C-alpha cells in the first residue's frame, strides 16, 4: 500500500516536473523567436523611394536614383548621399540609417533643412540655392572609430582680398547628422585677409 502511494506521488511529481520543463522550453523558444524578429528589424530594409515621417514627426522625401545614390529632401532643401541606406519602421514613423565604411550604421536624425539652416547661421548667410553654387551632401567624415555621418555644405561666396581684389571664396561646412552640431568650417588659407560682404 505504501508503495502504491509512493509510486503515485512519484508519478505526480514527475508529470509536474515535465510540464514545467516543457513550459520553460516553450517560453525560451518564443523568446528566441522574438529576439530574431527584433534583430531582423534592427538590421533594416533597403530604403524605399517615398515620403517618410522621421522619429521627430518631420516629413522627408526619399528618392533612390540608382548606383547607390539617394536624395533626401525636407522643406525644399535636398541633400545627396552615395552609399547604402536602410530604413526601420516603428509604427507610422521611419528611421533612416547610413552604412559607414567601418560597418557601423548611423541614424540620420537631422534633416537637410536643419543642417542647412545651422550652416547658414554660422556663415551669416540667408539662403542656400543650388543654382548659386550651394551644394549639400550627406557623407561619412573622419576615420576609424571616429567616423561620423555629416552634411557637408559647400558654398561659393564673393569676397575681397585686402578689401580691394574681388575673389570667389569656396567654403565647406560640416554639420553632424546625428546631433546637428557644426563639426568643421573650412575656408581658403587667404580668408584671414579677405572680407565677406553681408548678404542682401
């Protein structure tokens, strides 16, 4: 009699244990599937042509132009990017990522219009017009682990050397595409002896 009770308890404990093991196995496999889904989402899909809403709620137009050339446009200001770009959708918002040469992905958080505005403010200019020689390019700057994604704004400005000789000055300004800060302003070596008239 004691053996029957002992055997019944043993079978009961064994069944409960197996049930717990199976439940844990099922939970682990579901968790692994979820992790796989998340990592696939983080990898992102190739960016598609169309109008997107970024994480800040700003509208951006993306045009794929072949040969890994992509044009981003926001508020009428556009920038070209040569390279691999992916997108990750989260609800109705889309994050854009550019692939760097070191294999890392950098998010395009700042839009071309904001980068242009920051550069123009720094250079004391009013507008950036492509027909007047103003070009905006989204590109990789820096080397190795110090690689960044930045907008490079190239502007041609009228200047006067020693206040007498007219000369066009090429200015390159880099604006970080992740935080909007000015990285660098590059002017010709003779810029210190030149005056730049205020824009009308």
